C-alpha cells in the first residue's frame, strides 16, 4: 500500500502545472522528493533523474513522462481576450466551458474559456464540432494593454482542475497522463533502494512525450544513460467503461493491476522478467498486445545507441486527455512493486538477447 507521504507527494505532483516544454515546476517537485533517497540530476531537455545503487551493473532505466497536455497563448485581441493553441492532443469538446490556469509573467493567471452561446447559434452550427479557433479565454481584463501586464505570447496554461479523491481508493486529475508514470518510476526506485539488487536503477521523469514524435526527452535520456534494460511506465485505456472496444485494446480494469505490453518494440526478455515477477508476487495483471508502435516513450528508448531491451508497463486510466482522468491508487502501488521486484532479478549474467 502507498504510504500517506507518497500519496501526498503524488497529489502535489499532479496539481503542479507542467505541459510539454514547460515541465520545470513539476520536475522541481519530483527532484525534491527523489533527493530524499537517490542521487539527483537534470538535463537541458527537462529530464530529471534519480540514481539508485549507482555503482551497480547493469544499468536499468525507468521512464515515466512528467509532462501533460495544455494550451499556449497565441494572440491577445484589443479587448484583452486570449486566444490559444493546443500543446499535445486535445479533444476540443472538453475545453468548452473550462477554466484555464496560465503561468503568467508575475504568477498564475486564471481565465474562463468562452464560446458563442447556444442561443445565438444557427441549427447547423450546433451540429459542428468546436475547433480551438472558435474558443477564447477571458481573463477578466478590459484591454490588450491590461492583458499584456499579466500574460505574453507563448505563455502556457492547463485546465484548472485539482486532484479529486473518490471511493474505492480512486483519484481523478487532469494530469494523470502521465504524471503518474513519473510518480510510479520514482516509487519503484524508492522501493528498490530499500532492498537493492545487483543493478543500477535510474528513474527518469522524461520531458515532452505529449509532443514527442521525435522521441522527446526519453530518447535523450536513453542516450545519456546507456541502459541495458528499460521500462517505460504510462497509462492505457481502462475498458471497464462504455466506449473502448475490448477486441481492439484488450480487457483492463481499474484496480486490476498493471498492464504488460507484449509485441512490437517490447523486449520478450524483459516481458518475461516482468511476468515472472508478477507470478512470484501473486499480483493480478493483464496483457496488452501491440502489433506495431505503442505511442509511448518505449517506441524511442528501444532505438537508443545499439538498442535497449525495453518493456512497457501501463496503468489503466479512464477518460484519457480530459480534466478528470481516473486511476486506482492500488494499481499505482502494484505497478511500483512489480517494477522494483523485476529490477532485483537483473544481474550481469542476464542475457537481454532473445535466443
């Protein structure tokens, strides 16, 4: 079970705004926690690293991206209304009627998303999907000059939604994808530090995954660390809700344990290490089949240098890329425990080539 201190850290991490390219604030929170038990460093990409058992071999990289989706100021009109572009992949329908918290020049600036009222729409307009260009953010000012004392072009923002505690040990937050990945890899490293194996383990809070079609911070970190093995931690679609097609994405329930991806970029050797660890721990888990890429950091880590034996472990998540993503704290606990246990089974004798 997660300790009260770990849960408090998780909530602080989730509530700290940090969209892709602007991850500095949550990264500082993450590094402060990591410094209580690990050797901490950062790089120019925005990655943060926590090194445990630094003299051990081989090196294992645990990667969870710390960025979230958000918006960026693109234009301010004469009335002081703020227009924004997306950071990452948005379903624009969830932006309608939200509150936005910007990182402004002198501190946070909060505004409300505006849209033409339904009463003024023509019938055909009501049937159309809202585009980002149809929206603006009203920060309550009366002119562009007043707005510019608070905000500038390029300032980032996120939906102003804080962590919500729910029954059955569940939480909701706007930044679960994938602030919880950064949390899990650090929690796994903490548990590994309490009972280390032979390997060096480096937890990495990676940057820019949500915009990282080029590999983002994960690829840079993998080149820097030169790991023999890596585990990426992300979220996947919970299918215990209306909508997801189990025949396409598998069956993954909140509270059902971690999801192990098999196929495509994932190392069969590391998959077996994780599966065997789950069996030793008598831990519930499910398997996700990926015939091609995974749309996670794993897609790029495995290509670093001469290749890295990489696995993907995911946490079931409802309502992805919305203000109210939902996960089970039990799944976070189990995922961290599974990863720590798998890392303890790795030694210099481990052969990562599937022979």
